[in-house]
């Protein structure tokens, strides 16, 4: 059982909800990404690190922008591994990696997992990898067997996505294939800040949660305390991405923003 699995089990036993924050590695720069991870550990439960990619088809303008800037800064997949190694000298927070197929396959799937395995440090022991979860948004579930087997081998939770448009039986099958949580996209489109919650989302969460014991996390479009207030009865956690990147882009306090979300989440 890795850090993520332990956290999910612990918080569920306490009937607590989970807050996960997404950061694009290398935006606005490598130093700031590493600094933010350490600072955010006090206020969030999970850090999701995005590998910057030139064609992030699941992402909207905000994360596309951050990816492009990170790539222009020269950020590469090796620096993602370096950040994890550095963070693991100071932090034991669960970390999930979000990356698209193209960069991972170009790097080499086996080599990718082997590198993740090398991220542990003496601080927290070599028996558990430095990364706790893996999200590949453009990986079809039907073609994920090899990836899931490697994730199991290296003790990394495999986190699939389901969308509001996913057929119910297929959504349940995908959800049950998770070894961590299930990433439920709150919209029928790409990532990005939204004003309103899709009217289909709560019925979708009710139906899926009634048929699976796997934790359901909602992401895509969740951007303010009101969203969390409205949805927290129907899911186990939230992933906040574009709204955090916007805080960074506008040079606002990410910490203050995240604290406002956490306050709503804790008042359950």
C-alpha cells in the first residue's frame, strides 16, 4: 500500500474529503514548482504534477498556456523526475503524475516506470516509489493492461478517467479497474474554469457511487468554493487545476486560494 492508498483509506475511515491540486511542472519555472509543492503540503492532501506537452488534448487554454510556457523554459520529463527526487527529501505527501501517452511512449513505457522507481530517497525508504499515482488522460481503458501491470509492479496507483458521456456499464468497469481513485470529469469538454456545475454531474455521481466502492474525485471546471459546497456530498475528493494555474498566472496567492477551498471542504 503506497502513500495515496493509505491516505484514501485513512480519510474514508474519518469521513473526510480529499483536496488534490494540479501543478504544471516547470510553470512558471522549475524552482517555483518545487517551492509550491512544499508550501501546499500544509493545505492539500495530494499533489498532481503535470508533464508539460505540446498537444494536451484534454486541457483547456489555461493549462495549455502553462504547458507551452514550461516547454519554452526547457522543461522535460527528466526534470519531472528530478523534482520528485528533491521533494522526497523533504516531503511525504502523496504525488500523482499526469502525463499524455505521446511523451511517455516516446520516453519508453518501461523506462518511464523504472525512472519513477528510482525517485525514492533514503529519507523515506526504497521500498515505496516516489510517485503514488498515475493519470494518463488519453489512455483508452481497453488498451491499458500493460500500463496497469507496470503500475502494480512498481506500487503506483492507476487512476482512470470517466466522463459524463461515458456509457454507464463502461463507466462502472473503468471505475472498478482503479487502484486509487476514479477521476470523474465534471464537464463534457476540456479543463478550464467554469461558472456553473453541469446539471448531469450529480445524477452521474449518484449512479456511479451506488455501484462502486472506489473513491470518486471530481475534476475539470472545479474552480471556486461554491462548486465544492454543492458537490461534496456526492464525491470523495476534488482536483483543482486550471483555477490554481490562473492564480499563478495572475501572480495571486495560491495558498490563500487553496485555503478557501479547504475551509469549505472541511465544513462537512
